[in-house]
C-alpha cells in the first residue's frame, strides 16, 4: 500500500522526504472529521518529526537513511545497514524522543505566553500536546510493526551491558597479596620507613637512628677510648717505675 503514491518534498542529508497520498485522509481522521487546516499541517509536522528522530539515530550509528516517508497512518524511515539488536532498540526510541522534545517545547511556550487565543495556535497546540501523547502511546505498544516491539528490549540490552562491564572490572582488578604475619608486617613497616624517610639511618634494634643520636654515640665512644688510652699509659708508667 505504501510502496507507491509519494510526492517528494525535499531532502534530509541526501535522503528524500516523501509524503504519501493517504496523509490528508489520516489528518482528517485524527482531527475528528473537522475542517481544521492548521491541525492537518500540525499532524504532518508531528509525523515528520517522529521519522526524523529515527533518521538521526540511524545516521549516528553509521547506517544509511534511504528515505523518510510520511503517510496518513504514521510514517516510515527506510534505511540500510547491519545493525545489532541494541542499535535497533535505540533507533526504535528515536521517534518517541523526537515527539517528546516537541511536546516539551510546546508546553514551555504555553507556560510562557499562555493559552493561544487564535484558532491556528489553538489547533497546533492541540495536535502537539493531546494528539502527540496519543501517538506516543500507540507507538510504544509492544506489537510489530509498532516501535514498542523493539523499543522495550533496550532495557534488557542495557542490563546485559552493565553486567558485562562489572565482570570485566573484576577480571582487571589486581589480586591482593596474602596477609603477612605480625613479625613480617612489622619488619616491612620498618623497611618502608627507612626507605621513604630521607633523614632516617640504618634501622637499629628499636627502629631507625637519627643523625643526632649517631653523633652522641660517636662522642661517647671517643671519650671511652680516650679514657682507656690514658689508663693504659698510667699502667705502663707504674710498671716502669
């Protein structure tokens, strides 16, 4: 049904933007069979935004967008490329995300300027808010060919990726050394202090000796040597006599 009957409106990054002959029929049905040209234009822009949202993510993953088609019963973004299940799930959310941005922008304008007083503004606000929410709900139903058939699988893919990262971090984490005995830990601490403290000397029985302590010990030993020398001289003098 949607293989023929298109009118080319322009191009998006080289891909043709086409509108199907059924577009006016769908716009009239969604407007409640009313004569509302502004609503019809807004409905066309809503469907176009949805398909462009798909196209943006398709291009971001490095695939080729072949055409963006707007029909009266939705749209179709035709593309080619080898995509993983994860990429297909992300691409399926593209249309809803684009509609969500349009919804947020419309509500922001309404909050700033108030409710529209002109009929054209009121019709556009109607299609960008109420009809937008209806189309989002329909697209997220988990049945093919709706986007929800692939979109909801994204969460299982994200969970699997998170588990894979956790496992990879465990494998990369260095193994801990076995706990040493108390004597070995004390010896290692003394060795670490001796190597990290530039002012520390060789470790003694109770720890490292500071330079001041070494000088005092040297003076004390020198005094003992001098006293011993004097004592030996005195003994020799006594023997000579």
